[in-house]
C-alpha cells in the first residue's frame, strides 16, 4: 500500500515496501511497521490506511492505491505548481511556428493551477489541420471519468514514469500531447515550519521553452476554457535536486515536433520525458511576492540576496 503525504508544501511518499530509514527527512517518523502493510506509523500513533483522508500532526494522506494500481500521486503533488509565462501572442507564433488559434493572455509571471494557460497543439480540423494552433486550457487535467463524477479537482502534473499506465493520463499521452510555453518556473525551499523561500528556475540563455503537456477536452467550458492540461514531471537534475526530487519536463526544441505528433511511437515519446541538462539551467532566490498567486508582475522575479541556513546542504548554481 502506498500513501502520499504533504507537509509544509514539501511532498514525500511513504511505501511500506521501501520506507525511509529512521530519522530520514523523507518520513514523518522515519519508521514503519514492516509486519502490517496496511498500517503506517505517524507521529508515534498507529493508523490503518483505509481509504479516507485524515490530518495527523500536520500531515495529510492525499492519495493511495494498492501496489499494482497506484493512481498517480501527481493528482495533488505540488511539484511544478507555479510558472512564469512572460510571452505575448506574437512571440508564441514566431517561436513555435503557430499558424492557427488565438489566445493572448499577456504577461503573467506567476501562473497557478486552475488558471487558463496558453498551449500549442496540432490542429485537427479546418484549414489549419496538421498545423500548430494556440489553445487556452485550464491548468489541472480532468479526464472524462473524473468529469463524470462532477469533480473540478484536476491533475496539475503527470509523472513521466507512469503516464502510459494510469487511466487518468494514458489516453491523453497517446493522442493528446501539447506544448506549454514558459519562461521559467518556481519551487520553494522549506526553511522551517513557517518559512518558505521561492526560487526561480530558467534556462541560462533566458530563452522561452516548452513544458511537455497532455490534455483532455472539457464537456462543459470552465472560465472560457474548453480543455484541461497537465504538465509532465520527471526526476530532478542535479540543480533541481537541491530543492526537490522532481522537475517539470522541459522539451528540447528539436524534440517538440515529435512530442506533438500523435504518430510518434509511445516508446519514443516517453523517451523524451527526461531531465533537462542542469548545465543549461540556472536558479536564484526571488522575493516572496512569488508566494502569492495574486502577484503577477515583475516583483515575482526580483532577485534577492539570501543564503539558506547552514543545515540545508545546497548545490545551487547562483
């Protein structure tokens, strides 16, 4: 049995078959009951994992399933839940050779889940068929079965390792892949129980790039969006691993066409979902204005002079 826990925005996973050692920062207690796979020790108390949600000492089990049917932690995993899209429509059309569609969301430097985001897909109908088009999508993928339940709780991320297996993403991965243009993304370093320091990650060249995305049509539009999207994540590169063990998939320009094309074999498409070379990226601490989704201006990208506590071992390329 697997259980996902979130504490202070720092996601960690517990699995009785491979739980962390005692004292590990990956576990609430660094402890497990090896004799009972349906029981997890939390803060010294024993609880059966029985399919409901309950807060215990600041921890919240978010999602779990049996080992052979683990329905993605990406459901509520806060990895890659904020990014910058400092791009206007003309820039999108030139950089990604877009010929169809229309969306001009303007400068937004702190995009969050449930926001409408600019995506690039292959046009399926009309005179633009086969070409690239701009489509506004709600960030938080809602597969058909979830819409049937009346839920608006979308999947922000999809894990590259399981995207071909899980029912929430399998169909989208095979037939509905897209690009999500960005200029950078944020991740938080949890300093203590009350303090989070945002870091901004981008390419060293400062050029715009595209996340790998998968999308689903919405039966009913939400805030004008007729489709929903999830950003694919993979294991962290060296630079990102200083703060988190995962990162969003940034596609190389030469791989974007293959990712978009539904004719690309699944094995080939999945092979594109790898960590971006850390030597071509940079990160720096920014003002805490980035912590609030209502802030969308340049203050979110303001570099600050900040050093992590001595207890945090970081290898950030500042």
